[in-house]
C-alpha cells in the first residue's frame, strides 16, 4: 500500500505520521491546518458550521470529494469523528475495525454495559429516570465524543434537572438523550496505547492525560493533551487490562483505552477505536512510528519492543477564552515554538475552542511540563489570554 486517504475531523497527527513512514498521504479534514498542508500530498477541507455533525454530511458529497483528488487510493482510513461512518459504493478499501464493533465502543452508554458484562472495573451507570436511585455526586457526559467539554459534575437532583433543561434548550448541539450519567470518581486520567491483531495485543505506552489544566483552559474536563510515559504502581495492571479488553472486543490496529487511576486502582472509562490524540507523545517518547505499526497490524504483524519508551514527551492543547482571528503575527509567534495543529491565517477560533498545540521532550516529566508552560505562555501573550501559571 502506498496512497492513503485519511478522513477525519482533525487528521494532522495521523497524516504526518504516515508521511514519516514513507506513505503518500492525503486528507479530508475540517481544518486543513498549516502543518497538515505542509506534510500531506494533498488535503481538502470540509465545509463545517456551528453544531457540525458528521451524520449531516451526505455520502454523495464524500464520494465527490474523494474523486476530486484524482488519485487511486490503496486504502481509506477513517479518523476522529468518522469512526463509524459508512461509505457505500466506495471503490477503495476502508481500513478500520468492524462497524458494528465500532458502534458498540463509541457509544459510552452501550460500552458501559459491555464492561459490566465482561467484568472489567468501570464507573457505575445510572438511569436518567433513576430519580432517588441516583447516588450523587455523578458525572454527566455525552455518550459520544465531546472531548470533555460538556462533562459536568452534578451534586444533586436539582442540579441534574437544571443541566438537562439547559441541554434541551438547544444552546448546544446535545439533548437529554445524548447524555450518560455515571458515578463520580476521583483519580488521575490516563490511557494505554495498544497495537493489536486478531490474535495478539501489545501495549506501546501508558500516557498521562492532561484534563482541564488551568493554564490551558477554563473548562474543568476539557482534553488538554498528554504526557508519555505515565508512571504509577498500577502501570502493569493497566497494560494487562487494556490488552485483555482489546482482544475480547476484537479490535485491530492502533487503539487506546482510557483509565481513571483511583486510590483503589484503575477503572476503565472508554475505548478509542482509532488513532488517539496521544499519537504525538507516544511517537516522540518511543521513536516508534504508530502509523506504520497500525498498517502492519492489519496484515497480522506486531513488531514493537517490550520497553520502547526512551524519553518523556508532552503535548499541550491551548484554548482561547474569547474569539480569536489568526493573523500573520499570531501564526508567526506560534511557529517560533515547537508547535502542532497550527491554524492558517484568517482562521477564527471561538471562545473555549482549541487554538493550537505545543510539544516538548525531555529527561523528566518536570522538564517537559516547564517547557510546555513556557511555550503556552509565549503564545498566549500574543492572544491576550491570561491563565494561572502555578
């Protein structure tokens, strides 16, 4: 295989990984950021509006965009947001997990039932109609996607009713039926990156997840990046659970398992049956090309060393607290740092939306975090964004 098309909401990390592995990489992407355009052989941008929903895109439109490349693709890889989309009459093979399996793991409510049936540790799920049967506090989150932006900790029934009424008000693209209620647990968010075939699963890295970091966002549960590796007394157990779960579900390629590491041990939150946001830090920390490993896994091969991590690596996602239009000056400032997901000039980022990412590597976690903070502060100064830096 040589010519690969990635279709996703944000595909930069996947496309650039594939390019480094020697493939000809093409992208259908919602942003077509500066660095995506730099590494892709060609990229076409989706037209998106407020409340964008991948289900609103007509299959005929996707097929037309695919044909606009004028390339005979060896495979199409669905990326973020497009994991379960079906493209009937597409003449190119689509390299992904079984659609029925994907639907089972991308819906958090259904997946909670899967974890319960299989006996894996997970947060308890409550019914929306549970009334007094709900044990507060609880976490309310979208059953699909969300990036943590709409997650809320709810302390009592009045707060729950108020939040659900807010959703039904139509101010955001979610309603009551789109939400999951789980017991609220405290712990450290983490993930395990896994490469798997039908017969074997191998953990590549355990990653710390940066969630709701005050110097990156005002939103308490927004995804803000990763640091690889994550070290804890439960690292080995997390790898075992992730590999066992991936094999039982039957996933192939690069997949990730999200955990919350509590005082009593790790609990499983969800599975990302696609390339994960941790791809950058895993590759920087391990020197392994995840895209190449993904492609080989679909051929039934796993060739990854047992202890691949050789340094610390971090990625931090910067959010704005107001609407920002990217100017030449702002983009130039971003490019002075070790950055990724660099927006094009003229792009308008709304309040509480990601603007860009910064990367760092080092011999210790502290060294990496300090570099990320310094880069974020430097860029935020040009955006007139004030954040706590402690």
